[in-house]
C-alpha cells in the first residue's frame, strides 16, 4: 500500500469514527434532555467516553464557533445573548462588546422596522431578508435568517440568527454589471460609428459633387437632397439615443393615431419593399392618445424595420388599433387606453431574445446592421407617456403592442409645415435676435430667418445678447439652450428680470429634461435640434402669434 492511499484510508476511518461519535452524542443528548438520565458512559474500560449535557453539546458549539457565517442568539426583545467570532467581525467589534447590546444598534437606521418585523416573524417560521449592518469598517450588506426556539412564554423566546456577508457577492455583481455595460458600450460605439461614418460619407460625397458642378441646378438639387436625407437619418439616430438616455424632452400632446399612421404610408412603402403586404386596421378614426408625435412615428418606423428584417422572404405587416378600458393592471394605471400594435408574420424570436429585446443595445444583428436601440426607444416613449409596451412572439410571427393613454377628443394640432412668409423689405417685419455660440448654426438660422422676411440680429453669447436687448429689445428671442458661460435658461431669466416680455424660443439639441422643464414658462416655446427650415419658420411664426 502506498503512503498516500494509506493516509487516505486513515482519514476515512477517522471520519467514520467521528460520525459515529456525533451520532452517539446526539442520541445521548436526547436522552439527557428528556430528563431520562444525567450522563451516559459509552465504550469499554480503555476507550470510555462519558457524555453529559455539556460534552454532548460541545461538537455543536465548536461548529458554531468555527463557522464562517455570523451566528447570534437573541432574546425576544432583540438583545444579543450570544455571538460567535464571525458575527463579532461582521459587526466590527469584539464578541464581548456585542453581547448585551441590542442587535438593532448594528443595523442601519432605516431598517430597524424591518428587523423587528423579522424578529416577530421568526416566531412562526424562518424569517429571512437582506439588511445592512454598520461597523467601524463601514456598511456591510448581509443576509439574515432568524428562527425562534419554541417556548411557553413569548418573552422567554430565544431567537437563533445566521448572518451571511454579501459584500463579496455584491462586488462580483458590480463587476459583472460593469462588464455588461462595457460590452454594451462596445456594441454601441461599434454600431454607431459605423452608421455615422456612412452618413458622413453620404453628406460629404454629395457636397463634394455640388462643389465640382455647382452650375448644374438639376443635379445640385438632387445631390443636396441626398445629403439632407443622410442628415435626417443621423437625426433619427441621435433622437433614438436621446430618447434612450431620457434626456430629450418629450412633447406629450393629443395625437390622432389614424392620421399619424396614414401620414407614414409613404415611408412604410419605401422601408418595407415590395414583398411585404402592409395592412392598416385602424379601428376608431378619431382615436387620440397622449404621446409625442415625432417619437411615436419613430417608434412605428423602428417596429416596421424590425418586422421587415424578420420577414426576409416577405409576409404581412398589420398595424392595428384597439380601444381598452383598463382596471387593476400591473403595468398600467386604471383608465382608457388605445392599443397600437404592429404584427408581422416573420420568424419570431426565441423566448430568451424576447425577454431581452427591450433592453437598450440588445441586438442579434451584426455590427452596423443594428444598434439594439429600436425597441428600447419604443419602450421608453410608452413608459414616459404613462403607457406600456409588450411583445408577443411565436415562430409564426411577432406582435409588439403599445398601450397609450387615450386623450379626450380635442382639436387636431395645426400642420407644422404651414408657415408664414413675411415680406423681406418690410420695415415693419418682426425683429428677431438669434443667440447661439455655434457659428454654423447661428449663420444658418440668421440666413433662413432673413430669407423668410424677418429682420434679424445675432449674438454669439448671452452677455452680448442681454447688452443688445437692453438698448433695443427685439420682437422675438431665439436662444440656444446649451451655451457656455450663460446658458439659455439663465439668459431668459435675466431678460425677464429686466422687464423684457417678448416671446422666447429655446433651440435645444438635448437638454436635461428637468432643466428644460424648469426654464419653460409663459411665452416660451421649444425648437428641437436638428431642425429644418420648415420647423424653424413654423415655431417662429407661432411664437410671434
Ligand atoms: N419583429 C421582430 N421579429 C423577430 N425578432 C425581432 C423583432 N423585433 C425585434 N426583434 C429582435 O429583437 C432584437 C432587438 O430589437 P431592436 O429593434 O431593439 O434592435 P435592432 O433591430 O437589433 O437594432 P436597431 O433597431 O437599433 O437598428 C433584434 O436584434 C431582434 O433579434
Ligand atoms: Mg430594430
């Protein structure tokens, strides 16, 4: 027999022996507890073991002393009667200082109520929860498990508690989370860089063509048209990112669903291609919901593109509406809703994909083919409008439903593309002051407003603008929201405090919703960047009344 196997069998033998002793100890302990005997002697003369209550309990005591979980015994009022060494470590002090203190003294203030609840619940079964214990080492997240020993009188009850340290687990979770975030950022930057490069390529290429042959009006028109299409694709992409980051201010208004969907028919046709049969089943023609119309269009476009991708050999895409009155729902407040659903007859998604599909940056598509933001945007806008989105998918197809709050029928919003054009030479034309730190944007706004017939001044920053307005107040102030030194909100506030009451238009590419909300007020409207000439002229005309 080799040395190794020899020692292995020795170990086995001693484990067997220890087991045997433990069993003996248990049996004996029962006998002693029941009061049948005071002590038990086991074995022969030369190997004699005497069990008493003390010696029989010892293996358990040693076990508890040694274990790497904290163990405590509490009285019914939560005073610590016993704590093992590990519990002392977790509570950041020596066992002698722990015993006699209230357990709650080591628990975060806000969790005392929960601790007392756990102690109460421990009378009827094992009560478990996560708590945070305080010590000189700081806060430690722990998992506590309490169980009371039976007793005749409530106040005599003893409660055994096991406390497990969760800090390592938390660190692992945080690391995993960070890794997932990095993976997402990697996917995002890869996908976005690719998309934006393509857009920049299209813009650059077409501008270069214009530069080469500027005198051919027909071709120039076509090339600039191509470049502008690339810009609007870029704008959609940033809108998606902003909707996802929730920093874009949603403009929640009543939106006529049928009108919105019909208005997109052209876009659907071009996006879907010939192999896909589009069917619109828009039940109630007048159904109005509370939503941001631009974002809702984008959501429908995202859903249509997803459906197209899921039906590479063609199929049916059905966009339908259905009215609901909802009560007692986990995701929706009680009230009237319209379900707007987009259903395809495509490949469907496996359950694990469906479960993660709303996650931002979750995509099964190749880099450059998808950023994984489509459904995140859909989910985000529903949520922000007080609604909800859900997915049903099977190998026969997918249905994404948007539940949107129904708004009481109201006058339809005016068509934003209709705008007033003012006579340029007219000295009575309204005077507008444009304030933007970006020279390209400023020049564009000034030129556009001049071409629309307004008289226009410009300033590169808030201070200059306030200075100009003090001597010669304009009829309208167009303010970039995010500017260095003085931001748009501050400039607006200062102007008002100087007694200037002219309407103000904030131009904002992105802005913290709360900052923008706080700055919005009477006679102040919002122009979202990037904007077209049509948007600018409509907002300006509306602001001027
Ligand atoms: N109609 C659908 N049929 C089958 N699978 C779908 C459908 N819609 C979404 N998916 C799955 O859900 C994933 C996430 O969709 P989402 O629209 O959020 O991102 P994406 O389409 O991959 O990228 P992006 O929309 O940003 O271009 C998709 O990659 C796809 O696997
Ligand atoms: Mg998509």
